[in-house]
């Protein structure tokens, strides 16, 4: 045992900059201190890996070293993730390293209350307040899923409401990148998550997907709306069985005024099978119309902090630290005041198609990514150039590893832009769904992708030769990726690629 391991104390100076001041709390793996920035910046939270926890002390020397190494790996992975995720609802990483041999992270200090305390003090919440929290947290979660990364421990205690009312998703200590080369830091037989907020696949110790987080967030959303989780916690040993096999009742049976669309959304989020749950971007899109809007009155009863304030008074919210990084290849797009010129967009599409044929996302596809909303808003979904622009933008996102954004566009194309059932329509629908399946592989959706590959093969068999060859070329590409994944999860590399999500 390392009896002489460093133990933080007030006045200690980290990196010659952060002076520890107040202990904020500790858990089994880590302890957190508030620290003063000697350079004049805002106070920060410093998270240290614990060497003295009770569960570690029960281990022999060999197991102690192995477990400590695994925890060190998780803390380093958390640092990489926080350094990559750039969103107002995710704490910013300032520094990481070791102090006298003990690993630490220096992060943004979120002053406020955690959602567990907030619910205990204010439930039942007014519907606008509940939706405001849910919208802000789901937006942060959508940013993480873009990488893709699964949080794996969503619960009220891991959501903060800061003094301005901003919802912040914290504690990425056991978050997992969905990549085939991601190191496992969890021993077999260790069930992650928190009792009462675990997805069925977590309870069964199966590999997570981004829709594992959707289930856990569904439990939180249910509690935001009703004041209680979908299944009572207590000491009932049957709680696990309920999450595995019992269907929850709609939240609207417990609280008046919940819109039918949200009732339906929550039940789909709590589906036992992951592929029956919505993606987080659909959750956000369903909730957003019911969220408080600029100029709305403050809901009653009042709460402090007020989670509706950032949505009702966005102009008064303090400017957050994150600014959008300039992309080195991006060039200016037409100003919003000007109507888009169809010939210009068609030329961009031609250039983007040439780039994509070379297997790269160049300047043209980057410009099209910024125009997808405008072309749909100005021209609708029926013009061929709109679908062509979205297709090229989606392909560009896919080639750069932004599978979340690519998935959203492929779904729009599939659901809104391919209406017929002729041979060409069926071929194009097959290709679009295969590309969507390729993205879903990055999110751990292996079985769903396998079903699409099988379906596309059957579709191709009934198409004219030229169309069948087009479908088969893409199908074989996705099938090869499936074979490479095997039972493992695959996806994009997180390190080295910052993801800015403005929120």
C-alpha cells in the first residue's frame, strides 16, 4: 500500500497556479477541491484520484496496484474527453497532470446546486422549468454523442444547475468512447451506472450505445416531469426486475398538463430494447417546442436557480468561455440577408461530389454543411438540388467522423425526400439507409446495421443491374465494416478532434 501518497490540503499549489482552498466532496474514486487561480482567473475545481478509499484498502498489493492503474486510466480518459467536448453545458478542462505522484484535473467550477438537491427542494416543478432543464442537458448530451461518447452514469446528482440557471452535465469519470480501440477500464462483473437510473443493458453488463444514455436520461426526464422516478427507488429488491421487464406508466398519469408528445417521448426513451429508443437529437427536437421562449414570463412557483432564465432571457446570460473555432478550410457562405442562388449551390454540389469521390471532405462540402438549413427553408424538400446538397453535406460529415450530424441528414433524406417506390427510389433509399447504418456502427448499433445490410441485399436482388451494382457497392463496404467490428464497438477517434457544440 502507498501509505505516503499525497493527500491534498488547503494552501497547496498545483502547477504553480491553482491554490487549493475548500474541499467540495469526495467519492470512492476521487475527491474535489475548490482552488484559487493565482493568475487572476476564476476559481476552478480540482479533481484528485484517491489512493485512500476504503475499497482500495481492502485489496492486496497486487490488486491495489491494478485497480489504481485502472482508475488512473479513467481519469486520463476523462481529461481527454473534457478537452475535446466544447459545450456550455459541459465543464471546460483547464489543466491536468500529477502533483506529488497523484493525478488531478483542473476544471471549470460550476457554482450552484445539483439536480438531486434541486428536485428535493422544488418538486413538483412547473412544466416550463422541467422542460428547460431537460432541453439544456439533452443538448449537452447530444454534443457528447456526436463523438460518439456514452456518459454511462446519468442521474440527478450528475447534473448541476448553476447560479444563472444553466444546466451542466458533470462527471465523465466512467464515460466511454465508442471506438474499437478504446481501452476497457471496467472489470468484468462490474455493473456501471447508478441504481434506479440504469438501462437494462447496463444491468445485464452488455456493451453500451448512445441509446443507453437515452434510457438513463428518460428516467431523469420522468422525475423532472412528475417528481418521482419511473419505478420507486426505496429498498425494494424488485427495482432491478422492473427496469428489466416492467413497462412504466406514462408520466401524464402522475402529473397534469404534460403534452401527449412528451408522454410518448418518455415511454419510447424507456423502451427495454435500445433500438426502440430515439436518438438524443430526436429527444431534443421533441422537447424544444415546449421549452420557454425569449420574453416568456417567469414560471410560478419561482425557483432559485431558475433553469428557464437562460432560455427566456438569452441576451442577459453571461457570455460563456467557448467560441467556435475557425475551420481552416471554410470560406464565407452567402449572407443571411441574401437569397441563395441555385446555380451557386449546384456548383458547390458538383465540387463536393468530386471531393467525396476522392474520399475527402473538402472546401465545397464544408460550405454545404453550413447551408443545409437555408436550402430547406428557402426551397423546401422537393427540389432535387436540396436533396443533393443534403446528401453531399451528410457524406462530408461522415468522412470527417461526425457521425451524429451525418445521421441527422441521412434520416431527413430518407424520411422527407425519397417518397416513391420505383426502382430508382428503392435504390436511393437503400444507399441512404446503408450510409445511416455505417454511422450507426460508430454508435455501437451493430445489430441494427446488420439488419439494414441484409435488407439492402434483398432489395438489390430485385433491382435492374445498374441500380443493383450501385447498391451492392455500398452494401459491401458497410458489410466489410461490420465484419471488422465483430462483437466489439467501433467508431471515430476522439483524441485530437475537438467537437464544438454551441448549445
